[in-house]
C-alpha cells in the first residue's frame, strides 16, 4: 500500500478546502467565498483499496491561505501553512490566475524553490477560465522547472480530480496505513461543530465582520437520540455584535438554524443548539485568546 501526507498550499481563496472536499467526496473543511476561511490546518484522509488488495492512503493537510499577516492570528495561520512544507511527502500548490496578477503567488513560489519535496502545480477554477488563459498560466509554470507536474482542475465541479489523485500517488512510497479505512478526518466532532457554525457566520455576514469572529464550544452533552450544544460567538466590537444578532435576533436565529441542520446531518441525531454572542476586543492579537480558541499551542 502506498501512503503519505500531502500539503495543500496557496493564497487565500484559491479553493484549497473545496479541492480537498472534492478529493474525499465528503465535506471535511468549511468553504466560503471570503479569504482566510481556513484558520487551522485541517486533515482529510483518502483511502482506496484496489482489487489486488493493494491501495493507497493519502492524508491531505488543508492549510490557511499564505498572506502578509496583520495580526497574531495572521502570523499563526501563515506559519502553520509554511511549516507544512517540512512535514509532507507531496506539496500541491494551488493557483487560480496568472502569476503577474499579484505578489502572493510569487512569494510562495520563491519559498518552494528551496524545497526538495515533490511539488505539483494545480491550476484551479478552470471552469471560469478561457482556454487561452489556462494555456498561458500552464506554460508559465511549466517552463520554470520547479514543479514535477502541472494540472488543471475545477474543484467546484469535480473536474480532473481522479487525474490529480493518480499524479499524487506516483510520488508516494509503500508504507503503513496511518488511519482506519473508514476515517475521513482526525479532528474531533467538537472542532467540526465549531467550524460549521463559523462557516454559517461567513455566509451570513458582510466582509468586515467574519475575520474578527471566533467560535468556542462551551458545552457538548450527548443524550439518547439528542446532543445538546452550547456555543459562544466572539466578535471584536460591540457594533459587530449587533450585526451578528440582527434586528429582533433574526440573523442569529438564521445562523443557528442553518448550523443546526448541518450538525444534525453530521452527528445523525437531533441537536439542541444554543448560541450566544460576546465581545472580546482585539482577541486576534491576544496570545491568551488565541490559545483558548485553539489557534496556538
């Protein structure tokens, strides 16, 4: 059996989480059309057995978008992504535009030039590209000689996913299974529940609010056919608290209902979800708060 760890890296909002979910055929990482949706490294486990009892187990590590940090939270996110370079057997570098569109891809590329780990360049969102635009991006990266292969995908539509999986597999060596074959992530349910609530916040809120929001699970009690969950949404300003709650509490109710339905599907039972909103000013620059929210060891 071939096994190994695969790091998925790139700028914010290039589709890293969507790609991992597409590979797994199951939602493990939250997604949104806002940058910096992923804050922690999320591990997704792909296992396949072939007819001859051989197979493959790939442990994908979905990393936060690499960006110029403006807070301690930003530093944590970027460092956790860069540290992945040293821990994996294959690196997938995702891009979705020409390298000259911004400095972000160039910054990551310079770091990758000094990494000996096998590297695959993935041009994502090809469903939104003209063929000529894709060809230009492909040729630019291919001519650099940095990557062991260049591939085009549409993670959203699931295009060319099997081709990419086969390419990754070629760079893996025989080894032991790291996780049981029916396991798709090693994160505990409490973590996934907090991420689901945060995802709904990202979908419901305007651009200026989500980056200053954190979710903490205060209580998690499993009963027969029912799970009771108490969650606190922390924001950085009193004005943001009002936005999250909404007029007459309508927005918070919508967030809670949307999260509850997805959590029930995850857990396979009824869920009683209580959500509160509290203000913790400048928590993104507080070591204590970052540690409490699971963003620092």
